[in-house]
């Protein structure tokens, strides 16, 4: 059960996030496009029922993610969110009533198989509950710098795939950092109760990081096609999360000859994600 519970809740969270992505993407396309970063974009979206539905799905995903992180390693839980891309495309095909081509089914199978191989071979372990503050400082500075560079690079580009990809990458770093902070805050809640949860800095840090991720995500989805922002988001989230899990929480991944199947699985994941992006070139699965 130590492995099953976090996996089940992570899968639920991935599905909820995929549904939220499709709903929010459709809502984002109904508001005026902006050349720069516009906080008022969220105010416009608040008038869209689809966007509200997406936010409810995000909340459900957050609850599932919190339970998964409380019971499992960051390096186990977050890579499962790679499934958001195929799930988002599947949901979008149902919403738009478009036939899902056989090539996309093969790509989805590649992502699922590759993810399974990576997780079995890596066998992420460890569930440390306390991270020294000096480690947090380094992680926060590094992540903030990466987000700033990617966001500025994206906002300097005209609407299109490059802009969406850069903003998707910035969102990915925010998501990974939010998950790492959430894991710490959830353990504080479990050990010290609600009072401790409301007074620890990690609670407000993960809330702030999550809000930044939300703002960046809306601009990423408005800035270009879903298949440009979503691969950067899902792969980046998984990669940064694994790094944070190892560096902050001292989680362990199997090495030596186990690296061979891990790289093979990673290659399958990347090939599947890129195939999904290529197959959907010129189409917008979240559009009407």
C-alpha cells in the first residue's frame, strides 16, 4: 500500500489537471490576446464558466496531489503527471468530437510504457519530512531564476509555439517547486495540526508559487497551441521534481545497470510526447 496509494492519488490528480487544462485552454481562447504579461487576464477569465470549471478541477487535483505527496516520494508522484499530455489530448478529442488517430494511440502507449519502465527501474524511495532551510534557499533562488529567464524569453516572442513552449517551461518549474513545498507543508499539517500548517512559511510559499504557476499557465495556453506548452510543462515538471526530490528530500533512485532501462524508458516518453506534438501540428485540441 505504500506504493499503491500515492500512485492512485497521483493518477487522479493527473486526470483532473488534464481536464482543467482543456477547459482553461478553451476559456483562454475566448478572451483578447495580450502581447505582455497581464494579471487582468484572470479577471476576464473569471467571467467564463469553462474557466471556473477548470479551476474546480485544479482544486480537486491539488487535493489528490497533496495526499499523494504525503504518502509517497516526490520523485515517484510528480513523474506520473507526464500522463497529463496524453490525457489532455484524449479529453480534448472527446470534447471537440474529433477522432483520435491510430498514430496518437501509439504515442500514448509509448508514454505510458516508458513511464512504467522508468518508475520500475528507478524505484524512487525515501519520504523525508524535514528539509533544512539552507537547502530551501538554494532551491528557491535556482527555481526563481529559471522561471524568470524562461518567462522573459517567452514574453519577448510573438504568439506561437516558441512563446507557448517557454511559458510552459516556466510553469513547469513553478509546478515542481509548488509540489516540493506542498510536500513539506502537508507533513507539517500531519505532525503539528492546522495551527502549525497555518504558521509555517512553506504553506504560504507553495500558495504563492501555485499562483505564479496559474498566471504563467494561462499566458502559456493563450500564447500558442496546447501541443507546444503541454510537452514543456509535463516533461519539465517531472524532471525538475525528480531533481528537487533528490536534492531536497534525499530521495533515492536506483543506479548502476538500472540506468539502462531508465534511459530507454525516458527515450520512449520523449518520443511519445514529441510524436503527440507532431501529430497534432496545425491543430488545436483545446479550441472550439
